[in-house]
C-alpha cells in the first residue's frame, strides 16, 4: 500500500533470451490514481544471454524441421499402406526365420486365411513341396553367402490355399534392411487367369488349324468313304447269295464307313463357324428338351435326376445348337455313372467379370477326372472312353458355346464327380 504523495518504485521481468528490467517511478496522487514521473525499458545484453537466445532459436528451427519430417513420414506411410492394401497382388513380409510379419487383403483372398491367421505362420506352410523346401534353402543360402537366387529375380511357383488347392503364382522377393534385422517382402501374382487365357489361345490355334484340315478331310476322305459304303450296301441288298461270314464282314465295313463319316461331320461341326440364326431366348427350353430325350435312359440306369431350374435368358443363341450341347453334356454325365447316381441340372442368372449372363450346370456323381484329364477334356480326339468314343463330343460343345461368345468350363476331382457349366452373356437393357 502506498500513501498519497509517496513515491513508488518498481522493476521486474525476465524476457525471452535474456533478463529485461522494467523501471517505473511514479507518485500516488490519489487512491487508485497514479501520476507517472518516468518509465524506462532496459534489456541486459550479456554474452551468456546472447548465446542462450541463439541456442533457443536453433532449437525452435530444429523442432519445426522435425515436425515437418515426421508429418511427411506419416503421409508416406499412409500412402504406402494404401498402395499395399489396394494392390491386386498378394504381398507378404517375413522375417529371417520365414515367419509371416504382415499380409495385405489380396493375400487373404489368395490363401483363404485371415491376416491374423497368416501372421506368425511359416511361409513354407503356404507352398507345396518342393517349393517350400527350395524357398527355405534359398533364404538360408542368401543369409550365409549373400548370393541372391530369387531376390530381385522372380520365379514361377505354386501357392497352397487353406483347402490344399494349388494356385500358380509369379513370386518376386525383395529385401528390406532395418535395425532389428532383415525383412523380406514377397509379391505373388496369381497366374490362374493368364493360364486360362493361354489354354484358350492354344485351343483357338488348334481350332484354326483343324478348320483348314477339315475341308481337306471332307473332300479327300468322306466322299470316297461314301462311295465304299454305298457299294457295300448294294451288295447286302442284292439278290446274290452271301455266306454269313461275308455278310457279317460287309456289315462291319458299313459300320466303319459310318464311323468315318461321323468323324468327318463332327470335325467340320467343331471347326467351321456356325451360320445358324441366333435370337434372344431362354436356355431353360433347350435344356428341358435335351433332358426329355434322355429321361428314360437315366431311369433305366438308376440315375436320380435333380432339377434346380430357374429362367436363364440370353441375348443371342440358337436353340438347336444349345440343345445339342446339353444333350452331349447330359449323355456324358449318364455314362460317367454306370452304377447309378445323381444328375443335377441347374439354370439361372449368373453375372461374371465380363458382365451379366445366364448359366446352365450339368453335375454328376461319377468317378470324376484328375487334373491332366480335365485340362485336355475339350481337345479334339481326346477321349477316356476307348474305342467307344471319338473324342469330338466335348470339342464340338466347346466350339458351339464359343461361337455364341460364351464360356464352357469344367470342375472335377477324382471320386467327386464332374460339373460342366455353360455360360452365355446377356446384353443389359
């Protein structure tokens, strides 16, 4: 408390970078009122204060720089994470012992494991032999010698899904060095679709070659065979007495001539483009007509027919050709079940990557096929029926379906039966 008329003196303050003194000299004129005599601001400028100020400024600049670097690192990390999680290819990181450290969503889809199930799992469990052992030995050899056999090179291997299914992949491995040791990042590109396209290209190449050959066969083989067959039939229907042996041999000649004619006609049907008119229709009609022809044969063979049928409209198709396709597929299914079984017919809408469409499935409970047979089942002249088959039935089906801009595929495992699917597109309205 300062009484009126007394002089008040005050100074204080510590400023940033050094001591700053505030000197105030004043006289109290009345309560609550000051009459200022003088005021002065005087900084102290010692060497220590100057050095401290410079140090503080440097620290402020360094902190700002580190904040900018940290922010950029966080941005780069977010960008990298987005790229990895959005990648179409599966990406795994593993440690030097081969344990999975991280996996992206594409890896979950490829291996059919959740990320939590993949982390900590040995990467060799995701490959069949000998790829698993080879991969482990490559990593050990690289860690010991530094000689890279797969890092930065890439190779084609097979990945193994949860259910044991093998998927062809292109594997590329890169190395990441960090303070805690080395980490390896593997990128796996699924080659399934590429292999399918390669087989389709091979099939198309064969089709083109067979088309050229078919014209020559029709002229050079079918016509002479027709003449031979006609002459033999005349002998059989003539008045000349023939022994039973001669008559039997002549009948065999007719049968073989008919067989050759069937082969040449089938080859032409497989190779030449179809010019049959195509209109919008429902595949359910041709499927039901085809099954109607074979209903009695199925019942006689002890085959139970299961129908799960819904409308299956398509934009452009020829009903007669589709009926031929379904007849062949159903007949093959019945022949695959000589001791009876179940034949399932399904139809309905089925959208694919190409767009909207409809599908018909013919599934049997027969002996099924191994992979080698399944990959060749649509090749002309390939048959598992011995002398009873000519190997053109499924090849003709394949040609007819592709002439409709559709897809014919097979799913089969030994002992698990087979399923053939015919898919045709539907143009959106």
